[in-house]
């Protein structure tokens, strides 16, 4: 006997009701991913894992925020992966029915030093004492003499600074320290991801 339109309509309502009831019985997790400078990290792959199986994966937005919904109640691990950073894991997180658990807004990912050129430097007066608060500008110097500038950093109370860039193979960088009316520069050549060190001396004394 052929089914009527009413039968199809009833079946559709039953399926929709069952789907809605199932969706309402799940939970979710949210959070915000940052780096050690308290800056949000976008594009972080966040995976909910249960019993060694990847259940759902989402990507953090431009503010480092993410939400994973549709999770069946249970205990999960959450894996965080992002280019240039080491992976991180939050384990033994219980997700409850119809609840959104907040993993916090300070999920910190550490820089993966294996993918970066890291230049650690110090700025000194000519008498050998450290310069606090010196502005250090960095630029990449190409073979044809053109340069590409990057955001400046400042020395800490010990006269130290750190400059980080993704490893791109062999390259030359120029670091310029500025303090009041004095400047000094030094070039450094890099060939791979590693930590490089240098010192810059200003032709002045502490006043």
C-alpha cells in the first residue's frame, strides 16, 4: 500500500525529533589559546580525543578562541597543534551532557625552537655595563641589498633581548640598537633553525 504524504511528514518529524534529542544530549568544550607573550594564536588545531581516537577537530579563530561541540558525555583529552609551536595536551577533562566546559583563556603554547631562528643578544655601554631599555630593530638583508624590517624589541634590565623568526634557510639579519642619541649595528648570518647569540656595544657610557 503506497505511503501518503502525511506518513512522510510524520516520519520526518520523528527523525528530526530524534536528532534534536541526540544533539541536546551532548556537551562541548571551549577555550582560548595564547603564547608566552600573552598573544592569541589563530589557526590552532584543537582535537578532542577519547580512548586514543580523535573524535572532533576545530581550529581557533583570530582571537585564539575555539569551541568543540557535539561531544558525547565522557572523559576526553584535548590536543593542541600549531605551526611554529610545540604540541600541548590537556587530559582527563570530563564533558557533561548539555554543558560547555571552559578550559580557560590561558592555554599556553610554547614556541618550538626547532622551527625558528632565535637571536639572543645583549647591548652594552662601552665600559661593559648593560643598557636597559635600548630599542633593538631587526631587518633581513637580501643579497641585492634590499631589507625587510620587523617589529622592534627592547632590552630588559640585564640589557638582553630576543628576536625570533621562522627558519627560511640561509639569511643575514642586521640588528640595530638605539639608546638616546647613540646607535650601533651588527650583522649576523644564519643557516638553519637554531639559537644564535651576539653582543652590540654603544659608543657611550652610562650617564
